[in-house]
C-alpha cells in the first residue's frame, strides 16, 4: 500500500501566504492527501506581533489548506530565526514533529521561503527525505543565493517559484545548483489579493491630521481614495539606518508627495515599527497643510491598491512598489535608494539587489518631472537593460558561487561603468575581486608597472613573515 503524501507550506508573511495560494490556484502543485500551512512568526518579539493567521483577510486563504500549524509553538521557547537542531538530534526531532503534526510515515513535500536561512533551513534538515520547492515572495529572488548550501539540501530542491515582477528578468537565486525558476501567474496572484481585499474588513485609518486636524469625523472616516500612499520600512531594525535617519526618510516621502501637489496622504507604517514614529509625520503634515491618515491596520499594501486606488505610491525599495506599477498600473516613486546603496554593508548584503532594481527602474521622488512623466507598466526593454547589471552585481556579491559570471562581469564593467552605474559597485569590492574599476582610469598603468609589482610582492611577503 502506497504511503500518504503530505505537503507542508511554510509562510512567515501574508504576502508569502498569498503567493502560495496563487501557486495552488494555478495548479503548480501536484495533488496531495493533506496540505498543511506552517506559520512562522519571525518578528523580533513574536509574542507582541500578530502572526500571519491573525492578519486581516487571512480567512480568505485558509480554505486552501487542511490545517494551520505553528512553527513557533513547535520549537518553543526558541526563536525561529535563531534555532536549528544539532545534527545528532535530527532523528529525535523528526519523530517528535511527525507525532505532533500527525504525519505518520507520510512522504513529505516541503515548500519553503528563504531556504539559505532559518527557519526554512532548519525545517528541511529535520525531514531529510522530503522533496523541496522554494518560493520567493519579493525582489530578492533576482539576486544571488546568500550562502553556500550543503548538497544534502540542494539535491532535493526541485524548482524556484516566483512572481514575474520584472517581465523577462530571470532570477539568479539557486541557479548555481541547477534549480529552474517557475513563474506564479500574475492573474492568479491578483485574484488572491482581491480575495484578501474583500475579506480585510474595515481598514480603519488613524485620525486625519493637517488640514483636517481636530475634526472628530476625520478620525472615523474611511481611508481617502486617490491619496498618495507612503510605504514605511523598518530599516533601522536591520541596522541599515538609525531611527533618526529612518524618521527623516519618512519625512522626505511626505514632503516629496506634498511638493507634487498631493493634499491627501496615507502613511502605511511597517507592521512592527514603533507607533510613535508617526508623530513627526503628523507634525510635518500640519505644517504643510496636508491631510495625513496613518493606517493602524497591518494589511498588505496590495489591499490598499484595490480599496483606495492611490494616485501615487512612494517607498524606498519595497517589493510593493513593483506590484503597484506592474500589477495595478499605479504611478510610483522611490526615495532613499542612493543612500542605501552607499550604506549597505557588507557588499554581499542581500538587500542590495532589491535596492538596485528599484533605483534603476523607478523615478526619484525629488525629480518632479521624472515622476510626472513616468507611467506604468514597465517598458519592455527593462529586462534587457537590467539583466547584465544585476548579473554583474550578483557576481560581485557572491563571486565564489558564480565563477561562470566573471568574464561577463569584466565585460560589463569595462564598457558600462560610468557616473550612473558606479553607485551599484564599490571600488574596494572590485579590487578584492581583481575587476575593472578597482583602480581609477588615470592610474590604470600602475598595476602593469613591473617595479611596483615587485614592491607589492615584497610587501606581501614581509606581511606574511610578520604574521607568522
């Protein structure tokens, strides 16, 4: 008698759960005896942050799964982002989880996100016989794999599922292991998002401020349609910006939208950002004479696109900027990307690729003419222009994983490194990889100078001797 087949889908965000639902609706998964949704709450303090299954609209996705499980409960009191089993404990943990989740001796199929890090990496190691699919719920799929993954995991990965947010652009993620990308159809994804929008109930923005300050009716009013929508990101939690710099970034969004003539503005803070971060925005809105509504419900930005149809979406490098432009045809603008390209450290930081994509494709909020003249969707030539840039950036980020990209990267840097593209590279990184651009053009003769080369070799030898 054949063993039962169970699929376990892992989600840490509502956006990820929606991606899984769209893939299921598109028939991208074979039939199974059971489909389980495993929720992982990766927030720094999970006890104070609602998990995916508590998010507004989740009920619209629930029926696609036979049961909803909690990874946090299964490994409590350990944190999902930190915990992994010791190799000797894997058999014990597998038996425990099979009993806890009533898996018996079922054949398992795991569908995980961000496989190079926990909790996904921990889970796939706990079930060493399970096959694996990886899904990407954002722009990071277009970048390189963050770390080398052991063969006992990579040989079980069947495919990478991703949204086609930049038509024609192929993900670099996991290609070094021969994993082929498969597109989750945009039509199915937008249908799922429409379900979420219908099931999200009253979005209930916070009190309007600025021109509407003090009006009790404004506090209870629905979110204004046709407003400019500002997308907050919690970058200070990642150590990329300081809290003060992030507050200033949000203020730049507000001032930029107001300068473009928008008098009604919605601010959507990051779900785990401190509530008091909206205070400076409210004061600035009052000074600018604009009506600001702070959203106090942790809904997806895509739900707002459908419910209030923003006139403009402003953000830093959120994937939601691309979904606004590509899936909903809403004008967008970016701000802060040039600063982030400079700040991201080390160069291998996986946020570099999303920042690069947004910076290259979307208009700068401070350039009013560019914002007004830019209209979605993205032009067809985008993938052709962006592909060589991202492959060069990807090689510079993880050269040891993609040696076959060296010659291509050398060609790109030799011909297309200019005032515009320099922001995507670092001279120190180019030098460490012996790539063009490491030495200023006026000094390019130096590496070829025999005397200087002998001096450099002698200096390296003395350094090694001193260390030894």
